């Protein structure tokens, strides 16, 4: 078994536990009349990450191999993933959910050189459906971004 295969899931589990602690400190908005609070979505993501990483760790122990693999810890895909998530977080703060999510989907598809137009259509439809469901079913306001706030 290669310890590099366990490092990332353990780090993600620890980060998710820290995130759950900070998420519990979120104030409940008094202006929203929704069935879920602002804690729901981030808490669900953190818990799902913990569950998935736990399965990865268990799978590594079940399928352990004694031979050492010389794969690099970082490659272009892991660096893209890290920069992608950081960029998305910054972009969502500046531009809001709709613009940043559409741009994130497009950048992701372009990075992997996808030429299938239906992937782009699916990204657009998915983003709009999520926005509609959160705004009109859950009554949860998604981030609008600094640009929208400056125009108000």
C-alpha cells in the first residue's frame, strides 16, 4: 500500500471536520423563509466528502499492494483541480453563482478538450435548474457577488 494514496483522503477528512465546525457558526438569516438554512448545503458537502474519503481509505486497506509505486504526488490534473477550486471560490465571491458556475463549467470542459456540445448545454441547463430550485423551491439566496452589489 502506498501512503501517498492515503494522504489526500485524510487531509480532506480533516478539512471537512474543520469546515463542519465553522459551518456550525453560520448565523441563521432572519429574512429567509425556507425549509433549509444556510448551513444545509455546506454541511451536506462536508459530510459527503467524509463518507467518500472514508470509503477510499477502506478500499486502500482492502486492495493494498506491497510494491511501491513511483507516481508523482502532483501532476497537471491535481494542480488544475486545486487552482480550479480556488478560482471558483474567488469568482463566486466576485461574480455570484450564475456567472461563476457557468464559467467554471466552461473552463473545466475546455481544459479536458471536450468537443461534445451536449456537455456545454448540460452545464447551462444544470446551472439554471440549480439556481431555480434554490431560489424558488428552497427559498435560499445564492451568492450574487460583488459586481451585482456594486450595481445596486
